[in-house]
C-alpha cells in the first residue's frame, strides 16, 4: 500500500535528516567532516535511555539528552577541533581522523559503561497502533515526524530570525570576512555544535524507541549514511540536508517495500550518491542558491 | 592612528613583507601603491588580523594589536573593504549591513547607521531585499563600503577598490573615499591604480617585492621620476 510506504519513508527520512543535520551545520562553518556526529547519536541514545529508565519521562529524556550531548559537542570543539584547526596549514585529513577516533571512542565508552549487550527501549505510549482507514500508524512514528518538524522549525527560526543565526550564515559563507566585520566566529561554531549534536542525540533516541533497542554499535550505519546525505544535500546546506534525508529514506523504503532490492537496503544511499555525483556533482541543492 | 614597526610576514618559506615600517596619522588618507604581488593585500590582511605576522608590531591608537583576533580589531574601530568586494552573496543587502553592525548592541544606533549608509548609497536602499550576489560589481562595491561604514570605523582599510569596476564607478568610489576622509575617518588604501589613489591622498608609500622603497607626500611622489615611469605612465 503506497500511502503506508510514503508515511514510512517520511518517518525514516526525518531521522536521517536529523542525524545528518549536525554534520551539515559543522561542515558549513568549519569545513570539516565530523564523523563524530554519529557518536553524538550513540551518546544521545544512551543518555536518553538512562534518563527515561530513571524518570519514566520521555520529555525529560529528550530535553536533557539533547542538552548534555550539545554541551559535550561544544567542549569537543573547544578542546579538540579548535586546537587542531588553529595550527597553520593543517591538512583536512587531520580533523577527519580525529573525528573517526572520537566516534570509535564513543561506541567503546558505551560498551564499557553500559555493557556490550542490547538495551531495551520500552517506551509506553498507551496504545500500540492507531488505525486510520487502511493506514497503520505506530505512535512512535507520529512522535518522530512531529518532533523532527518541530526541531527543524526551531533551526529555521534560529538561522533566519536571530542575530546569532545571521552570524552563522555569514560565517558559513565567508569566515574570514565575517571575522573582519566583527563577528566572533567561535559563537557561530558553538551554535553548530549545540544544535548539531543536540539533533543527533534526538535522532538516536528516536531510533532507540523505533526499534525498541540500542547497542554500542548503533552509530555504525548512520556514520557513513550520514556522509552520503550531506554530500547529496550539497555539503553545508541545511535545506539540502532535509531534502536529501527524506529522499534517501523514501527510496530505501520504496525499494524494500516492493521487493526491488536485490542488494542490501543500506547500500541504497551510496548508489544514489554515486548517481547524483555522476550527474550533478554539486549535490541536489547547490550551496549558491539557499541558506 | 596606525603604526607598523618592522613587520615581517611570510607564506611558508616565502617572505612576503620584509621589515615594513609605515604610519598613518589620525585624519590622514594614505595610499600604498605598487605592482601586483608586491604584498599590498598581505599588508592589509595582516593589519586586519586575517594573516599572522612572523615578527614586528602593529599599533592602533597606541595599542599593540598583533595576536588579537580580527573581530576584536573590528570592535576597536578598524573597518575593512576587502579586495574583490566579498559581500555575503546569499544574504540580502540589508542583512549584509546588519552583519556589519554585529559588534553594536544598541538597536537604535544600528538602524541609524544603516540609514546613513542608505543616504550615502540610495541604490542600496532600493535593493535592500535583494540577494547581494544578484547585484552588479559597482553595487557590490558600494555594499562592501557600506558594510564597513555601519560600525563607525575610525580607521578604514580599503583594498583595491577600483578592481573590476567601470571607470564611472571607480571615480565615484574614490570620491566617496575622499568625502569619508574629509568627515574625519582615517583611511589607508592599497591600490594598483596609482594615479587615482595619489590624487585623493595626503601621503603615499611605494611597496615593491615586500619592501617600502619610497615614502613621501603625494606632490613629491607624483613628481618623482621612478614613480612617474613605473606607476603613472609618464
């Protein structure tokens, strides 16, 4: 049933977009590929799981997990990326390797602290499924779609209607000139990390709820799928990332729903990526015509 | 206002500026002229804080500024009009000017300063909702100057204002720079168009391959044989 699959696709695509948004915001300002963003996704899922286990309150779990993970992001930038990037003539591979290291570290910390096994993410919504006509909706799906829409609305408002957002857009476009006209570009970077890592944390919790489980290896697939989404979205473009995330989510869902996959589902993102790079290397949305 | 002492700047092993000494007094309009690759843009970037110095000192109003980030220098009253304009193309004209006001906190003052720029360049007010990248080169140059003016700089650094502009725009830009200087803003311009630059300046420096080879009042520079031959086409 088509409508059902479209809903599925939007839901999965929202999670993808949310996961990749941090990498986009960070690339937009620092021009580095932050694989550790997928580590924020793992950390966020574990923080959320722990808070929910202790309090039974899902709102608190989202709120605090996002805040803690966002703040960790700011600290990681302050004490790891900023010192690396301040060295003269640094090769782009150096921060990339640092971010892979951080990502691996996150998974292993989760393994050490919470144990290697799967943790159940039992969130009780009161009802199991809601039937609307022929459409079957799981409450977690509504949560995911609504919360993602809300977070992206907040992001849009911050970027387009606040002074800090203006600074972010100016810095993303030309960091040197932004500095020279009086912008403390560190604040734009901090904004990228708070929002980016916070969003990744929310995505981690969502996936935990959706599949009712988390493991320390949770971030492995997102760590590379995220890359194809941000490249597809035109590297550093928030709007492009939303579109690319939804697009990949939709294609994956449709192919597996209609048994068109003679290949593993997770490779779809890369096949789409290769095709797009062959046809339109600047990504679906090129950076020059959007924020 | 601006004093540079034994400034050395290098890209890797390559020395671009070798022990430069230069001074711009309060209220002056000073040009630095010289051929392509002499180090003019590097000089202005180092003053602004976009390029690190290897040795030497730079003082703004007596205060040593080397090591300070660019935004602190902007807050101190250094305005910058970069080579090639470099307006924020994906932002509207008005947003570009608001970015320029970033270090100001008083909303009323911000509006006043933007209004002043619109009075200076009515063209910008007509296009305030337009994305900067859709404007002509001349309009972008006005915006780049406006963006530097909104934060009321006491020292204005202008890099190759004439580059890539139609003659009529070049004349307009130089006239505006002269007017701004008459209103009390200290200005340092770096320019390949030596003729036009010297016409509006009080003093000039000639920069060649990283060395200041001449320094004098414009009258004397214009009568100097070497300058006439090399830069004024005489």
